[in-house]
């Protein structure tokens, strides 16, 4: 269970942060730090502003990053889908959450949408998001799929490594591949057999083979980018991954909308307050009731440090009033 849930990864990261920020953490205790850390892991906010090596370290981290990217920038896709961006612009958004996010992954996701066309073309938020989800979450799987696809185009059988004794089957499968062109793609049934074997032996995340089989059942031949686009558009695979809502609900997030409304109301209340307002009116503003809005945008230890300072300042104010 510990290996499956990558518990050791999070323990090592928690201890590393504890040692790095031990002076700040000592103000409120180690037990509270670990509680807050693993609560942030559970909520998915632990990947904000972290280095890419950590963001991609576990499937949960990847799903959390996808969900955070969607929640932060879903308004880009509103206005009837008229807000179109280039791959470079989407990469800038990704870097707001992960400063060292590699451009290569963004470009690969864009190629799924653009089918290897010019990389400066505009893309809708929903098209890019679902393509990015497949490319980012299943990146190792897709690298292996690309190698399998190239072998099939060249007339090779990737399954020879897995089943070295099925020489007659290899000969029967290799025959039709010698005459096909890259534009024609590869035979869908043979391609799926190779993917099924890959999923059985892969230690990385793979889409459910049953859903892939269903997706390819109606196709005779397919290209590599055609397969990637089919993965990106398949809502069954999206639900199995569990990071994003269905496409029809992509721009709906009632919880985030409610918290944004609270924040806007709070900011509006501050802006209309005059300097001569009584201390009682000011004290009624819900400044300390919005940690869920502010906390994801600050490292854990910074947030606790600010809380401690704020509590101290409140105590001083209380004593001075008394």
C-alpha cells in the first residue's frame, strides 16, 4: 500500500521541508506541520509553485496539477470559446504554477491538437487542456507508444520481445506493414495487441486497456496523432483518470465560484471603507476567514509564519485597546 500510494515520496518531501524551514515551523510545532502538509497533499494544493521534478513525481501529483491548472485558468475558455491562445501562451500559464515546467511537454500537447501543424496556431482552452492531460499524465506510456508505432510502420513487431516463440504470428503480422505509408497509419487491431502487452508490463500509468480497446474497435487503421487525439477526446478515459470534469462541465466550479465571490466581496468592502471607519467596523471584515483562497498561493511555512505574525499583532491591538 505504501509503495502504491507513494507514501515514502511524501514523507521524504515533508522531512526535507521540515529541515529547510525548521525555524519557522518551530513556532507552531512539528505535529501541526505534518498535519498541514498531508492535508495539502490530500487536497491537491501541495504542488503549487513546486519544482517540476516534484510535480511529476507521482500520479496523484500529476492529477493535482491538472486539476489546479483547470481551476485557476478555466475562465480563459469562457466567452463562447473565443479566447484562443498559442502553445507559448499556454506554457506561460503553466509556468505561473510551476516555474520550471518544460516547454517540450507543452509543445507535445499542442501537437495533439494541431496534428503536427504550425505550432503558432491558436487553440481553445478545452482542446489544449484535454490534450495536455493525456500528454502530461501518461507521458512515459506515450513515449513507449511512439516507439511501438514506429516499429509497426517499419514492418517490425514490438511483441517479439514479449513472445519470442510466436514466429508464425510474427510473420503473419509483419506482412501487411511493409507496404503501408505513414499517412495510412497502422492496423488498429495489431496496434492494440501491442498496447495491451505494454500496459501489462508497464510500471507507469496507462489508460485502462478495456477503454482503449473499445475506442479502437471501430477503426481499421490509425495514425499516431489520431490515436492521441482519440485518447484526449474519450470521456471514459477522462473519468477514469479523475482529474478533470466532463467537457460539458469544464467551465463549472461552484465551490471556487463561491470562494471567489467571497473574496470579491471582501475586497469591495475594503475599498469602500473610509479611513475614519470605527475599529469595530473594521474588525467585522472577514479577513481571517479566507485562508482557502490565499493559502494555496504561498508555501506552507510562509503561511504559518504570516499567521503567527498576524495573531501576535492582534494580541498587541487587543492589549492596547484595553
